[in-house]
């Protein structure tokens, strides 16, 4: 079937007129994963003719093809990609609802899934979880730590209730509620006994002579470090191991003269003073502020709302304590993604 534009805009109740079923949603997800009608039907316990008819009937109702057919399988076109994205979100939210219903039936207080970038995972979120569990010990909380560009799609697809992150460029800002918390302060880390560890102040030129372990190119923290070398006109390190995992980076630092950069919160938590040392780089270094991010059109569960409210209280308390001025010779630098 050739993809054509529908003759007119779809009405708000198009899914009722097209007799959209949950089986359609499952089929979209399976076709996206399998890219083959026979394998997708098999994964759902359907016959291939039944799956083909289900898909064909919907395409006829919509007036557009959703997939490009070719000898080896199916590939979603733009219409198909749109429906697959929303189908994943609906299926994920229904699975989430089942988990929450099971938790309530078992006498718990529900289920919350939170995504976060590294810094708040170490301090802010763990403090909020500890406080919430005092009043709701049965609340089941899942925490995933990642980068903003991975967390936001999962929030849109319904896998996360909310996130503590940034909204990268390219995502529809109007869909989110963003409540700023603060920046991630960064620091350079070496092993105890490193040739640079005994110096009172360091230059980029001196650090560039050593191997580094950094987040992959394109990651916000990596952009900030690359930008720092560029800003100061210093050639970047010639030997860099790309890794998104701070533990892998610290393992390399521990076994060699490798340097790395991480958030100060992670360094304070993970860097044992007998094994690692924060390098005394005078210029303050940070990345774009993160914040509480939720979807404007999605209502939070009671458990998620309680956790978010506790996070807001902790943020407000932290801000009330941050009364010390920064040193006059320190300048905070940020790089937008």
C-alpha cells in the first residue's frame, strides 16, 4: 500500500472510529522490535494472516500506510514511527498501572520510577527516598541513573514517572514542566601518588600530558571538558578512553596515571581518600543546571507526587543554606547541550 496523506484531519475520536484495539498497540511494538510480520505475530501468539489483516484494516481506516513492505520484512514510515512511539507509551503506562495495583494489593503504597543524572542521585534523591520511606515504608521506588538524552525519551514513553535531569535540545519543551534545581559542579580526579597530586595548582597543559578517561563525545560532561581546552587554547589530551561509566573511569585512574572528571558529589562518595585525590584546578567547572522534569499532561501517582514534594522541600532547604559567596577568583562556566 502506498503511503498517502489522509484526505482530512483525524477527529479527536479517530481511534474509536478506526476501532483501534490494544492488540494493535502490541502489534506496533512487536513490529518495531522484529521488523518482520511473521516473527511479530509469533511473539504475540497470533497467526501471520491475522496480524496482516489487523494491520491492513487499520491502514485502510486511517487512509495511510504505516509500514514500507519489502522482501525481508517491514520498516515503519513516519506515520508508523508516530504510532509506535505512542503505542509504547500506552503499553508501558498500563504495565506500570499493573505494578502499582499489585503493590497496593500487597499492602504497599504503590510504585514510583525515577530517572536522574549523576549528581542528584548521590545526595538529593537518596535523602528524599530515605525521608519518604519513613512515612511510606511500602512504597516501591525504582531509580535509573543516566544522561539526559536517554532519560527524556523514557519519560515520554511512560517508563519514568518523573526525572531529575535536563531537557536537551530537540525535544518539545512545551510537553514538560521544568523546575530548576542547580548545576552539577565538576572536578578532576587522579589516584593518590599521581605525579600531579602534590601540586598546589595545576594548568591544563600539565594535565593534557596524561591519559584520560572521559564520557563519550557528545555527552554533556565531555562537551564541557572539550570546551575548556578549546577556550584556553590548549591541545586536548592525545590518549582518551571513552566510557560513560564512572566506575570504569575510576578503575583506570586507580591502576595508572589516567585522569578523569566527575561530579563533586560522586567524587566525595566514591573516591576513597587513601586511593584518589581531587586535583586543585582553580577555575570552577560545572555544566548546565538540571531540574525536576515531569510531563505537563500526565498526572503523577500519589507515591510519585509524595516523592517529588519531598524533593522540592529538600531543594528549598539546600538553597536556604547556600549563603556563602563564591571566591572572587572563581568563575562558573556552563555549556548548553
